[in-house]
C-alpha cells in the first residue's frame, strides 16, 4: 500500500494516496538504502494534462464540457463535481424537452383530418 506522510499538503491528486500515521522510531538503528526522487514531476504532468485539455476544448476537438471536467485532475477546479452534476442535469432536461417536441410534432391530434386505412 502506498501512502504519503502526514503533513504533505500537495494539492495535486489528493485521491492518489491514503494518509496513514507512521512511527519513525521503528526505523531507529536500521541501515537504509533509499532512492528518493525530488521534484515536481507529478505536478508538471498534471499541468500538461490541464493544458492539453484546455487546448482540445478551445479548438473544439473536445466539445463536451462534462468530458472536459471529468478528465481534469482533482484540485484544479473548485466545485468540480457540482459543476459536472449541474451540466448532466441540464443535458437531461434538454434531451427530455427535445423528445417532447418530437413527440408533439409527430403525433396526429384529434380532428386533424388524418385518416388511416
């Protein structure tokens, strides 16, 4: 299980790790061989992802705002899930209105002079 140490406040991908307490006294007296990479590689790749999404959306390659928001890394857009929910609700309402309009336009009404047979 991967974990991050308590106190790590990196804004990127808060769902990527689980925070668990660790007693570092357990390491006392141990010889450790560590390979530690220090840098902002994850942050950089997330910035590239955001930039790519922005470009795809701006150029019309990606036209669905819900897809845009769902692919945005967590932490970059406050209220992201609420925006997604509101957009999905609006899409459903628009689809329902279109269906009602199609049904109203296509269904013959009483006394319209349409005869079958």
